[in-house]
């Protein structure tokens, strides 16, 4: 296969091509490395990359396959890891000079799971400062004068620019779904607790969720299946029977799914007018399987997410600030100062309100398969604005611990905008199946 | 059986006597009601009691037994309930005028479980104001000029004075084990999450634990077995196989248990000199199966418990204060004001430190069966001191979620002092078996 073809492959396609002998891991990794060499000077998606090490791992994968031994579902496929996940192959730097000497650590549980499934760790991708709001060097590969979003900036840009078929990210408010939307790819934040966070930087353990970027729904399901073992070391991890997302996500829904279009309280103030129009068209197009639904109390949910993240940021990053305030950006210092002042009563109320808030959505899921809502307020902001965009359409679902996926279904002025689908907790399989159905339905009907 | 004999019966003995036909539930309830009538004017253990209703339930229990139908393990045995557990048979008043009209509610999950096992709810026992530190009207039945402890004041006093064979209580710092110590009875706080808290007043959901008072270890095991079903409605409840505490607690230990005598950082400042001496004697008596162990970091644990309870008190009771400050005692108002000022960073750190603190005890349990430590700093304080005694020897184990039992093994100047044993989380059975062994061993050897 030619290099131009190889970099277009999804994870599932690449794994199949290696398994069939149509290509090798070495050829695949070589193609991606060439793409990175050609493109990353402009995009700036990578925090660290070691071509020799990656090629070495790829050759070993090819040797193992040559022996005819059983191999994992990701055998020989390169994956990128956001630079807040501990890795033994690369140092981890968290986008913060205070971690300059943090170095290599035992692989995070999910990285270890990917490697056990056969993945090659291609490198570490740029995160914004401590996975928060201050922009990093990364540019949007589809429009170099725009932000790729954040905080998983490098992961989204790398996948969006065909430098790697998939990448890990993390989401505390909107750090996976928003950059996926801006970079025109699929982003997935599973139910809180489905993927272990052992070995991942914690900024708000109530909210921090491992997620990922890829270029197909099948890949999101496959990667999640590889990483979703119960881990008693992560307090939010829950016991479950093996989810087999791939099987369910790849199947036809038994009934036509139905969509609850939820504008959320952010709609009027934040949503780009062109995006509002695009959503109205989408809903009209879906017709009687989509209703606009107003969910009462979502303004509280937005506020609870904000309070929990602010206060936990102050608690978990405060010690860094105590150590060396000048090593943090002004924006982050201001944020941590604000967080330290959150009244403890407000924080405890916000923590206690999560299950109540989720229960408030119960009835909706008796009628609708998923919630449909924007993945971001509009296309990626211009770099000159100095922001990574607003997570206002994502944070409330993160707080509620619900699985959410961003699907690259819309375009505004030639720039991608994602449609976000949100499902019931622990029903990630149905969410992905519905996402796949929607993408296919729209492709066939337009 | 005579009335004087009946009121001496433990729960297990009373249940057996009813099952054998040696007595009836009606005779038993009548005997306890007579004892209450004679004694409660002085002791003040009861918040509400309805003799006709209790007798009516007792007669119905006798009728059911007369039919020869299968009956529960507590069939016909009266139990008392602290006045912070919702009950359908009695109003609940939480020791606070703001709950004057709260009224009757669906039984709390654990009350419902007791009734399902056949128990008669004899009445509600006095709690201190909102289960906190301000003393209530109850006196210590063994020394009427002394406190029964708190907050489960009425439950401890009622069981200590033979007005009921067992009673439910709750512990957030030391509200079960300390009054058990002062009133010369057995008190048990199981592992956090073993008994559901659904329908119980919450003052600090991180710490609040259902516990109980009785006059034998067998009773503690039997009552816990009746109440320990997993309840998904309580976030700290955990799935488990049916524990069968009774069977294990009643058996001989396979090996002689070993005791880690832990003085805790409170020893020097708080422990009564006579109590220190009594403990030294106990340890000498146990000889080579008891070692004094210093656990590093317990001062932090004490502080974390304090911070969590203070802040959560402010969050959970603050709304009452907002409603009518004048309805709360000055002491409680001051406490809630203090709690509202806890820096959110300190609170989040205290929450995050619990499992770390517990892990720090890991090695100890490789060598010792249980921790041995005082249940209270000394005998019950005099009423004129205006306090319910200090929970300083209990709060750290409550914070760590570990099961703890108080055994009435010591006397200082004719007043009882409890020995507290603390076990590993979710190993309540071994803790009770060890407690039973210790009580028996000391009875035989002295």
C-alpha cells in the first residue's frame, strides 16, 4: 500500500491490513512519521516523539506476527497519547514547566491496555497547560490560523491531520469533544468510570474522564473495548461485564433511534448563529424522530460543574502554585486563586447534586434514545483570540458522568462543527450504535 | 418468666424465649414498658413512645406465632430507634424544633429490615440536637448526675437501663461507641456501607454510619445480619455476599487473636489517668498477644475527620440555619459558622486522604487481628460540665470507615469504661469474633 493510502486508514482498517499481510506495522509507522515530518512544523501537535523507538516497536510487532502467534486487536497500529498520561516510553510533561523533570513512569492503566492489545505508542501529543484553558503551540490542521481546541489539542490535531489514526485525550469539561468538533474528527468521552484513570494527571477527580479521538465510530468502540477493564485502583471505576462495544456499535439498531434535541441554557448566549441554523436544519431533516426538549435545571448543572472543577483545580494544582507561582500562566494563577475561594458549602452542594441532576433526565430516556446537542458553540476560534473555545456545551454532560460522542457532521464556512450525542450512563454501546446510525442515515439521505 | 427476668434478656435470648413459648412478645413488651414507666422520669431516654401501639404489635406477633407460621429471627422482640431515623410508627424530630412538624415517614431502610425480621419498634430515643454535641435531657442510668454520652444518648441509656434489649444509633465521630462506653453496654459501628443509611438524617454523608447498642456480642451480630442488605440507594453501600456475622462471631477463632494497642495522638492530652493505668494493666494481662504500636500520621487522620465533619455539617445543616438561626443552639450555630469557613482546598484534601490513610494501616493487619484502643477518654463526664464527652478516640476510625466495637470491660471508680476494638474494613465478622473471644478470655482469667 502507498504511503498516502496508509495514513488514511482507520485503526480497524490498519489492524486488518496488517493482519492480512497487505501492509506491515513498519510501513504504517514509516508513513505516519513521514507525514509528521512534513506537517508538524506547522501544526505543532507533538510534545515528544522518538522515531527510532516507534520503528523498533513496529519491527518487533511484524516479527511477532511473522511467527504466526496470536496477536491483539490493535497489533502494530500506532496510537498517540496526550502528554498527561504516564508512559514508560516517553517522559510526561503536563504542558507545565514544573513537570520538566517528571520523566518516564510506569504506563497509565489505559496506555498499558493499548500496548497489551498490540498498539505502538507513536509519541506524546501536546496538552494545554495542565490540561486547562491556556492555549498551547498547536494549530488547527484544517485552518492553521485557528485553534485546534483544548485541552487535548495535540491529540485532536494529530488525528485530524492524518498523523496518527487515533489518540488518547481527557475531558474534565469539554477537552475531548470540543477539539474533536474543531478538527473534524470523532471524539468520545465514555461513561465516567468505564476507563481507568490510574496514571493520568488529575485536575478534578470528580470530573476527569479518559476519552479518545479517531476517524470512525468503529475505532472508538474498538479502542474503548481494549481499555475498559474494571480497575479497583480508580475509585470511580465500576465492575461490569465485558461491554463488547464493538459488536453492539457495529450492529443495526433494533428500532429507529429517536433524538431529544436539547439546546441547553448556553444556546442563546454562546451558539454561533450559523450553527443554530445548521442545527435547525438537521432537526427538520430528522423530522419526527427528533424533538426539541427543554430540560429544566440545566442552568444549575452548568454551575455545579463550574464550581466542582474550580474548587478541585485549586485543591489539586494549588500545591504547584504554592511551590512556584511564577511557573504558571497568569490565567491559571487567577483560576486557582478563584477556586480556593469557592465556599465549601457550595462545593459540597455541587458534589451532592450530581446524582439528583442525572435522575432529572430519567424520563427523557424513556422516550428518546439519545440527547442531540452541539459539540461546540461554532467553528474553531481564530488563534488571535487567544482562547481554545468554550466547553459550555460539554461540561454539563461530563459533570453528569454521561457518555458523549462528537460526530463530524456539519460544516460552517468550510470549517467543521461536530454534532454531540449524549447517552445514558453505562450505556455507551447504544450511544455509539446510535451515532453510527445517524452518520450513515445522513450520508444516505443527503 | 418474671418481669425482672424478662428485662434482663438479650435480643437473642428474648427471641429464643418467644420461639420456645417460654414467654410471649406481649409479656416482654409489658415488662419493658413497666421498666420505662418506673425509670424514664429520671433517665429521660425516650423521645416518643406509644404503649398501646407497641402492645398491639406484640399481640399480633404472638397471634402470628400461634398460627405456627415461620417467623423472623427477631420475632416479637422490642427494639428502640434513635430519633433521627424515619419511622412510620412514630414522628421523627431530630432533637431540633425545626423538625417539629416533620412527622411520620416511610421507615428508614434499616428500620424496615428490623421489622421484616419480626422486631417490635418500642419507641424513639432521644438524640442530641441534630445528632451533634449539645447535650439533651437524658441522664446516665448508672450515675444520674452524669452524661450518657451523645449523640445517641437515649439509645445508650435505654439499653444500659434495661428499658429495651437493643437500640439503633448513628456515629459520625463517636456517637455510638462513646455512649456505649459510658453506659456500660456493647456498641457497634460496622464498616461504612454495610448498613444502608436511606431514611436517616445526614449530617456528613462521608462519615455518617448506622450503628447499634445491645448487651451481648451475639446481639450485635444478629442485628447487623438483619440489616445488612446491599442498597443501591445509598452511595456508600457496597455489594457483598450475605455476611453471616452471627455464625462467624459465635465461633471460636482458628488462632489466638493478637492485639495492636494504639494509643493514638489523643492519649497524652485526653486520656484520664485512671484509664491509662487500666489499659496498661489490660495489655500486661494479655501479655505477648498484645503489643503497643505507634501508627504514624494519625494526627492527620484526626484533623481530616474534623475538617470533613465540620464542612459537611455546614453544608447539610446550613440551610436550617439560613431558615431560622434562632431555632438552633448557640453552640451549633457557632459550629456551622466555623464549618462554612473551612477552606475548600482543605476539605477536598481531607476527602482525598481517606483511602491513603487507611492504606497506611495495611501492614498492621498483617501482624495483628485488631486494633485495641479506648472507647472514650474516661468515665462519663458530670452533667454540670455541660458536655457529652469527647469522641476523640472514635472519630479517626469512623473517618477511615473501619468497623469498631466497644466492650464494657473496665471500671473506674465504679463507672464503666469501654475497650474499643477496631477491625479491617469489610471484616466485621472477624472483629466481632475477636471481641467475643476477648470478653470471654478476660472473664475466664480474672
